[in-house]
């Protein structure tokens, strides 16, 4: 206790998560994890659903498996377990609590998960080609640190506005980055579920490592594409405006199911508050921001952005030709990564 009974500034995390099989699948290949890393408690018990952020931070993770039969379910569960166990073993025991070390350990954990899932598939031919996306959000101090492989997503909701703070590693995102397609057109494409990376299919993976300052009252939503493919960011912002996070998760999943529920649906909603955070300022930038690690030996780096051709004239034919050309170039590599 400080002088005159004042307390040290703190950051409070309120969180809930839910997963649903959806309307068209017979089993759930999504996995999620919520963990208070400081206290080494990975659960949705009351002490995790409402906790003070400790010096080792908090982890939110969604993994969307693929591979048919039970292989996708195995891959996503392996990913969540391996990442958590790595952080609980290494990061929790690190003497330094710096952002650099946390980001390094988070990325290292994801790379390790890829290696183990890949080796597991090699030893089990019936699970050949299995894989999983992963979106991992580490909360430390007044920053989020994110690792991304695939097309699950994280959004930051601030003052009623939702912003996607991860970038899909997908064919459609490449076309959007190249200016060949709008986000609206991508959402209607038959190829929107072709992803360019996942944990497991290849021996090495490039992890997109980013960061984002957090402010008092921010809400983080981490979800699989079973949600983001059917519910837009404005609807996400509206759903999480309620104080009841259980209700927020429920309304998001219900909305996706009402629109067909064509995939498994998973959502984590976390609200971050406390006097240890600054108030947000108007027009403060929010978005996808690469975090530069000091080490140079890892194979981790953002997935290269497709630069595209010269700006096309406004014609639907040009867009269709671009889609066909790029799809042909990646279809062999991406065939095993189509989310099923």
C-alpha cells in the first residue's frame, strides 16, 4: 500500500469466450484458449474471467483447424496447448518482463507449434495435410502483441468503432492489397476461403507479428472465420457494446448461425480497463502494425505482400483475369489449406 492508501495503477481484464459447431458441420474443429499467464491459469473460471493484469500478461487464442475427419480438431487443440505450454515454461520463467522478450516468446511458441503439428502429421498418414490457423493476442502492460497465421482475426473496438488489427494470409487479401479487388468483392468471392499459410502443412511458417497500444475501455475480439465471414465489423462493435460479455459472445454466435452458420464459430471478447491505461485520443491510429524484433535469425517475418500489376482500368474483366492468374499460381500450394 502506498502513502495515504493510494494503490499502484492497475489494468483489469474481463473476458469470456464461446465456440459453436454452427449449422452445417457435424463436429467442431475450432479451439480457443484464455489464460492468465502470471498465475498460470488457462480456463474460464471466475478468477480468469475477471482478473488484474500481472507482469507476465494474458493470452487470448483462437485456432481454426482443417484437414478432414478429426485431423483439424487435433491440429487446433495441439496449437493452443503447445503455445500455452511454451509460454508457461519459458516466458513465465524469464527474468526479464520486457515487451521484446514477450513478443519473441510468443512468436517462438507459434513456430514451435507449427513444427510439432507438422511432425505429428508425418508420423500419422491418416492426418496428412492437417493444419490450423492461429490468431494469438498477448496483453502486456498497455500493449497488445499479436501473432497471425491464416485467416482467423482480431478486432479492436474503441469508442464504438471496430478495426481489424490482424491481416488475413489469404488469396483475397493479396488481391485487396494489390488494389485488384475491394473488401466487398472479396467477401462475395468463391475463393475467399483459400489461405496461403497454416500451422502444420509445411515444416516452416512465417508468423506475422504485430502490436497495438491499448487504451482505457478498449475491447478485443478474437474470432474464427466462421464468425467474421458472416458478421461485419460494425455488427461486432454493436454486439460488444453491452457490459455483459457472456451476452456479447452469445449474440455474435447467434447472428452467424442465423445467417447460415456454414462453419464452426468461435469468439473471445475481452474488455481492458483500469487506471494503468491512458484515455484514448481522437484520431489515434489503430490497425495492422508490424512489431520489429531485434533478433534476425528467426524465419519469422510477415507474409510477403503481393504487389500486383499496374492499376487496372475499371472493368470487371480485369478483376476476373487477375483472380484467375493469381489463383493458378497459388492453387497447388493452397489446395491443402482450404478451410473445410
